[in-house]
């Protein structure tokens, strides 16, 4: 969430940044200026009325002490009390409406973000490796998974519905091997601390990272007593909220955490997209990276976090590119985002496998996560960052499609073989 004073003092800038995101400022800001003016006038009026009431109360005391009649002043204080209550309610109502507007304003794109109107204007930052060459036509993962007997979408639909998957045998082991490999890499080589958070969170946590109220339809809600719980859409939510309403030790920054969790998304509005295979699922697994950083260092931390995610693909020998998202393609809470897209030869395209973002103070303001700089009494908001490192299911897809062999088997990348206890997924005999 943006700071109220910042929006008030920089309204033309906010409007321009919204236009860069492809939004109509009037639709987002609505009557912000009028409400802000109304609230400030009500507060000023309230202060004036309070001062008049205090003076009247002092005069009443003096009159009573001297035995004089204070009836008129007593009536005036009653009238003033009613006026004060009216101005307080007016200010409070305006503040509630202002907060509703503020929570609907997305983060402002960083100056380094390319301005664009769609994903077509995303800018390639770099790429690594080269696509594998085949002397046969490569197959997509849904065909490979079925032929190998490691991916079962029909039985998943039977027990749960569309957009779920069952993995069998070495397919299940590959999923487990990937998650363990990623966690070991990030904790051993990149200095992250592993954490295992809950898979359900309260509404305050969803609000803190920006999922609520705007994206409620994309989430799975679990009614629980008087309060709702929500299945997490990503480990970003519980891990970021670990420090909600806390003041962090400045000497301990940056804090780098990694977590493996299932993720649950209703994918509202996404039907008709990626209906084949397991690209877009209601449940999938992911290893997440989360950082809490000083504001002056957060963009250096974004570069490091993105390199950490890239390292997974490099060790697996998977061709990829890094895209800087343009203003219109960024997520609601992000100030800058890199998408890492892996090459999928069975589909002949690059597919997002990680999204690495700097949210600056946007989430920290909502979740009230602060730190106290050395030598200062006043606390400041931290910057939060996160990225997938990686989406396990999409990495599973990339391995099947990139390492498929002419005989129908799948070669296991060398880095994964110790975790798999095998060097291939053999083709089923016919």
C-alpha cells in the first residue's frame, strides 16, 4: 500500500504511473482528492471545536467558583460536544473510504521498469544456454507423462476435478528430488534459512502481502469459526507475514528465507488458458525465496535473488531467458519484476518458471514490518522481495521435455541423480 501523504503530495506522479500500468487514474483514485480534503477539513474543524469547548469548560469552572450563573456556557459545551461528534464521524468515514481507495492502488513501477502496454513490450535482459537439438520431433510433457506412466490426469480429475495431477513412481520421485535439490542449493550455497510455514493463513496475512481484498476470487477460502482461513497461493504469504507487526534488527538485514510448500489457486478467469498438461493447476508445489532488506540495498538484493533462481536452471542444464516485465504486465504489489522463462521444446516456446520481484515498502506498510536504523530512534519500513526458485511442477515439465530421448525415456540431469537414485526414467515396454 502507498503512503497517504505520498499520494496526496505526488498525485500527478501517481496518475502518470497508473497510466503506465494501463489503468485509468480516475477509475483507481476515484474521489481521493475530495475525500482527502473533506477529512482534513473535518479534522481541523474538530480541533477548533475542541479548543472552544476547553475554553468554555474553564470559564464554567471560574463562574461556578465565583457563584455566578454558568447555564449558557454549559449549554454551549453540550452543543459543542454534538458538533465534535459529528465532525469526528465525518473524518472517520472519510478515512475509511480513503483507505479503501489506497488499498486498491497498485505499487508504482520503479524508474528502471520499461513502459509498455502488454507483455509484448517486456524486455529480454539475458538468456543462458541453448535449446537441445533432437533428431526426432519432441513431445509435450502431457504425452510423455502418460506414455511413461508417471503422470495421471484422468484419475486426478476423478478424485478432485480439472486442473489437478497425480504423479506415479519415478514421476513422484522426480517432484520430490527437485524440491530437495532446490532447498539444498539455496540453503547450502546461497545462504537462505529454510522455514516450513503453515499452509493456511488468516485474512490479515493475505491483506499484508496484497492478495486481499483485490484477489479474493483467485483464492481458496476455508470457513473456520468466526474467521476465515485461506489456502496459501504461494509461500510468499506466510513467510512474509512471519514478521508482521515486528521491528527487525537492522544488523540482521538482509534476512533471506526459503520455503517449500504446496500452493493453491482457483485460477479464476484463467479457464481456456493452458488446459493441456500441468502448466496451470489448482494445486502445485514451489520453492520460494523471500528477503527482507534495507531500502537502499533492495535492488541489489533483487539482482542476487534472481541469480539464485537462475542457478537452479543452470545446474539442471535448462535453457532459459530473463525478461524484465513492462509496466502493464507487472503484478499488483510489485515495483519491479523479472520473469525467468524456461525453454520447452515439446511446445516450442518459453514458459515462465519464476517471477522475482521487489515490492519496496508496499507490503511492509500493509503488514507493518519495520526496522530501526543504527543511531536512529524512529523506525522505518523494510523492503520485501520474493521469487520462485523454482515452481517445481514447471521444472518437472522442463526436464521431461528437454531430456526426452528417442526411445521414449527421460535422462535425469546429473545434479539430480543423487536425489533420484537413478539416471533415467525408462520407457515402458510395449
